[in-house]
C-alpha cells in the first residue's frame, strides 16, 4: 500500500509534480479560470497559443475531366449519384466565391468608411484649431491695444506739456508765414 501511494504522489522523486485534485469545471468561466491557474503555476513556461483554423476552401474544379457523361441514353443508375455529387460541389464552390466577393466588398466599404471618418475628424479638428487661433489672436490684439492705450495715457501726460508748447510755436510760425506769404499762395484773390 505504501508503494502504491509513492507511485501516485511521486514523493520518492525529487522535484516531481504534486498530485492535484481533479476539478471538473461546471461553467465556461470556471474552465477559463482553471486554465489560467494552471498557466500561472509556472510563468516561465511559454503558453500554448493555437493557430487560427484554416478557412474552408472548396476543391478546385478539375482542369481535365476524364469521365465525361454524355447525354445519350443508356447511362446506368449509378451515374445519377455521380452527377449529384458534381453538382453539389459546384454549388458549394459558387457559394464560396460569392461569400468571398461579399466579404471583399464589405472590407472595401469599411475601409472607405474609416477613411471618411478620419477625413471628417481632420476637418473638424482644423476648423476648431482655426477658431482657437482666431480667439487667441483676438485676445492678443486686445492685450496689445490695452497696453498701447495705457502707454498713450502715460505719454500724453508727459507730452501734453511739451505738445502745448509745440502747438503754440507752430501757430506763431504759421501766423508769421501767412503775413509774409503773397496772397496767391494762400489761395486769396
């Protein structure tokens, strides 16, 4: 009995696997959890990733048909089944080609739709960017106008005393020039 337990548990061998209790998954979620637990016991071991199943392809039509059935009378009863199988295979092949064509058309429509969505998103982004730039420019112009008006206000206070003296000097010069200038230059008759 002791030898039997050693065989099952493999306790005699160093580094052997421990026996795990058999757990039967009742739901697909539980089955997935059990698979993940088994994978996570040894994270260094690469996980098996199955290949995609190959897509079904119909058998290509023969290039050269050897046993051609004629339309003459005298065909045996077994020929009907041969004809039926050939017809079924041809219908399958045509259905497959139709499905491939439909799938190709849907793929093209999807790619067109994606491209159209990208273009509309790009246009919308450009429009919003233009609007932001316009608003930014407007704010900048308002800020510059405010600074200019502020600078003018300070300059006017300083220049008002200078400008009043300059204005008086200009008026005196103009008055002197009017007195000295002949009447035809001033526009008088």
